[in-house]
C-alpha cells in the first residue's frame, strides 16, 4: 500500500531498528516504547487489521507467533511477555497495517483498559 507507514518500513524506505526479518515477517522496536522491551511484529504483506485475517492470509499470523516465541528467547523475556493487537477505532489501532505489540521486561498491569466498561 503506497501510503502505509509499515509497508514503507517493511520495504526499507523508512528506517527502523530491526530485531528480526525473514521473507514474510518483520519485527522492529516501537517508536514509543511502553515497556523495557517493546517490539512490533508485522506481516510484510499489507493486511489492514485483525478484522481482515482470512483463510487465505492467516498462515502469516501463525508464523508471527512462532517468531514471537523465538524472540522471547533472544530478547531474554524468560519471565514472560504480553502480545497485544489493537483492532479498529474502539481497539485504538493507530496504524492501519496488522501488527502485534510484544511487550516485556516488567510486570504488566491487568486489566489493560483504562476506561469504565
Ligand atoms: P497501534 O496503536 O496498535 O496502532 O500501535 C502503533 C504503534 O506503532 C505505536 O506504538 C507507535 C508505533 N509506530 C508508529 N509509527 C512508527 C514508526 O514510524 N516507527 C516505529 N518504529 N514505530 C512506529
């Protein structure tokens, strides 16, 4: 997608601090980290959000979780981590290219939402 910032990062047109890359997936450090370790894992293919995952494109999502498990060892998140996907307006998704936040290095709060139900 021509005007998608994460497509541009995947294509190397916008710089990022990469922590993992293969043919279908890229992981890089979040610009605005919310934990000592905060990595974004994205498919290189443009998928707008979790609401657009289908039988045709879901294999990359399984691969993203394999990559997350590998990264958890490399990034020494032995005590655990959290994977977050924000989807759509109510989910507070700000970049319209599917991405999974991988957060670790501290004890997380729960529940994750700040507003009243
Ligand atoms: P979300 O709210 O779930 O759509 O999260 C988008 C995340 O993307 C947010 O934590 C900040 C991060 N981000 C936005 N633009 C850039 C960028 O150009 N580079 C990097 N590394 N991260 C970005």
